[in-house]
C-alpha cells in the first residue's frame, strides 16, 4: 500500500517534470556556449566607449583640480 502511493509521484516526475527540466537545462547551456549576440556585443562596445570617454573626463578634471587646488588629493585622502 505504501509503495503504491510512492509510485504515482515518481511516474509523474519521470514523464512530465524530468523531460521539461532536461530540455530547459540544455537549452540554457547552449545559449551560454553560443556567446554574445550581436546586440549584446554592440551594447558591450558602447559601454566600453562610454567608459573610455569617462576616463578621459576624469583625467581632465583631475588636471584642472591639480592646477587650481594642488592640495585636493591630500585633503581627499584624509577624509
């Protein structure tokens, strides 16, 4: 009697849940192994360009601060 109660959930799991689980698992594995899509690659390149532009701006601002307030770095490090 106890075994009959356990067989039904096992059969349902094997017939319904396990195949769906395997399909979803291997689909996600395939997507990861394919790498970046063209859209993602373009977004990444855009972010790299923005980061380089921001880095240049930061260097410019630091140069301006070095000229106008030479002690700004020492004040910032103490805070």
